[in-house]
C-alpha cells in the first residue's frame, strides 16, 4: 500500500486525492480484515477518523475564511493597498509584493495567494520591456514568497498541519501561537534572503511608471464588517489556544458556522472549497495509521541507516530526504510519506524532527512541479525554466541550511525540546 501510494503520488498517474481514497479503501477492505484474522482488534474508525480530524477542520476553516474574504473583495483590497506602498521603485515593489504574498500565504491557501498577487503583478510587469531581467524577478518573487509564507502558521501549508496532527497524537504539539513564534522569524529572514537573491541575480533596478495605483474600492457594508470581525476574531482565538483551551480545529468551525449559517456563503461556495486538498491530507494521515497499526513503520525505521543518529542528525537526515522528494513531487504527498515514518522513531524529543521535516517539504521549490504556486506562475509563460531552477535551488538550499542551524537554536530557545 505504501509503495503504491508513493508511486501514484509521485507520478500523478491519477489525481492525488484518488490515491488517498484508494488508501482508505484498502485499509477497510483488506488491512482491517487481515488484522482481525491475525487477532488484532482495530476499529474501522482508526482509518476513517483522519479524514475528519482536527487538522482537516483547521484547514477547512482556513478555506472558508478565504472564501468569505474573496466574496467581499477584502483580500484584493488588502493586497492592493499594501502594493501601493511600493511607489515606483522596482526593488521596493519586489520587496512589498513578496512580503504581501508571504503574509497572505500564512492565512490563506498559497495557491490562492499566488493567483491573486499574480493578477495584480502581471499588468505592472507588462509595462517593462520584454528583455528586462526584472520581469523574471518580479514574477518569481510571488511563488517563492507564497511557499516561504507557509512556514509561519500551522495552516500556512499542508505539511505543517500534517506534522501538527502527528505531534498531537503523542501530546507534543505546539500551540498555534508557539508555531507562529518559531516560524515567523524564518519567514522574515527567508523573504529578505530571497529578495536579495532575486535583485542580485536579475539586476533589478530602475522605476516603474505606474507604481501608485489606488486600491479597488469596496462597499463597506455590514456584511463586510461582519467578515472582517469574524476573521480577526478567529485568528486571535487561534493565537491564544493556550489561554482558552479550545483546539485549533474547534476554533476553525466558528467561521464555518457563522458564514454558512448567516447565509453569507452558500452551497455554491461550499462546492468551490479545495476538497481535493482535504482528501489528500486525510489520505496521508490514514496511511500513517496504516503504517503504525500494521507495525510496518517500526520495521521500516529499523531498516533505515539511522542507528546512532541523534535527534539533530535524524532531523537533518529526514529533512534532506524530504526536501529532495518534495522538489520533484507534491510537498503534501512527501509529508504524507515521510512524517509517519519519522513519527515511529524512538527518539525524544520528536518535535524538532517533525517540524524540521515539515519546513523542509515547504521550502523545496526548484521546479514547477515542486509546489502549486511554482506551477501557477510558470504556466503564465512569462518566466524561463532555467531562471526558476537557478533561483529556486539557491533559495531551497539556503532555507534548509537556515532551518537546520539557526532554526534549531531558535526552536530550542522557545522550549520546543
């Protein structure tokens, strides 16, 4: 089952979520009866539960918030208002666009953040001469920033949420607020480094004639204020889970209930949510249960050359492997494969290993297939593959080095060990 899932996720022979449902089908139709014959009583809910676990609810709430913000045009308004701060300087425009994209990606889908910022950036890029190298820098900055921004919160990227679920299973999950504290400095540092790489590699200089566009006007109706209030309240509750005691998944149900219950969002909006991503994540968590319940995860760990490795060594070993895999396949699928294996390690503490793997998956971005933001911008036809590969490889390597050195020290400072 693990090999079949890995091959299908890597080759995308079928849609990724279909592979996840195949894992669930085989778990119930084959593995569950086999375990019963072997005298091991396991309820079917062990395999179905991951598809509606706390982490799935967390992402569902994030998707609903994004849909409500889009309905009121608040996401476009915020992005345009921040872009206006750049004035006409190309260097400043690149920095502001990357910072804006990273911030949006911390709370919204990185694909949605990329699509929105790409729509804002393309008209500005088209004002530059076709031979201008700055065009590539301005466009590449968007997917790179969207990927990096995913480090900042548990809902920023699926690998984060998957790692959080495995840590929650062993009562070692950091709170939402602690995750922000350990991830946000990395976001800020990597955005600055990526901006330096892009401005240097593509010799970004000069000014843009139209750098002061006014943000689009929106109607400040009661519905707009309602969406804004619920969004800010949800984020605040996520950041203060240690104080009120409610898990992030429970808090994520608040915008779902309020927006759909009030009629602000309807069935049509429900159908547009990224259910394929939720099914993909559920399948990965289900595969983790398969590996753990069958005992194969422990056997697989014994096969790996990890004897004598410390916690730090294991983090680097699995993190580098995850980064390589995530460069050529979906980072969510990679996390689904690697995290359950790492969770079976008999090492303490396990938290830095799991978070290091999640960060390594998110930071892999040298190819169009590495992440949806990369694929989206590359499909615009405005950038060369060689430019994406060179800049993406540099940022990927630097990001992993930063996570495994400075990140290790920073996590330890905040009691992650």
